[in-house]
């Protein structure tokens, strides 16, 4: 086989392998949000009883953070730019002796804006990191998007800015 033919075959193999990898990906990877606790704390809330509709799935202490890129949009109530990220840090809680304190982390939920990559979900992608794991576990973003669709008027974000 000639060198030119070998080069063409190698190029075709590389292209085919690359297309196969791209087609095999379910969603773009959202990495673990390193350093998010140094971002702006947007909200803290505790869901502590089954009187709240989301107790079974989201009971515990919620801390919501936004990165520097998303903060101006949050403050001004405007659409978020690509690269804006929210982190929902959920901890199990216990109460006793008049205090509520955190236990182990349940999960970290990440919401990242990229209008091109996530055009089918309002420009936002989601990922979930269970407990203290650094690898995402979310199989399908649709349930996240379906819930956040209620907030379409606020660019799919539930959190609001409180000065």
C-alpha cells in the first residue's frame, strides 16, 4: 500500500472515530464547581418537614451560590450570559436543643448557561454530584428543565437577588 493511501485511510479512521465519540456523548460535561463556596451566596433555606411539597427530594439545608459572571444578571434581573453558573448545595440536617445543624452533604446541583450547547433546555445545562463525589451522576436533564420551565420569565432561575 502506498504512503498516500495509508495517509487517507488513517485520516478517514480518525474522522470516523471522532464522529463516533461525538455521537456517543449524551450531553456536554459540566465539571465539579471548584471554589464555589467563594462565590456569592444567593440564598439559604431549610426544608424541614413533609409539609413542604419538595421535602422528599430536597429536604435539608439549601445554600445557593452564583459565580461572578452571573451575579450582575441576578442583581439586575436580566438574562444570564453564557458561562453563568449556579450551585445548589444540599445538606441533610438534624435538629435538637433548639438548633438545626448540617449533617452530610446530599448533593450539589449545578446549573450552567451555554445557549449553544443547551439550546433544547433554555440555554441551561444541569449536573448533579452526589455526596462528596466529584463525578456527575445526572442521567437526564429533562426533569431539571421541566421544573425550571416555570421560571422562564426569569431565564429559568428560581433564585432572586436580595440586597
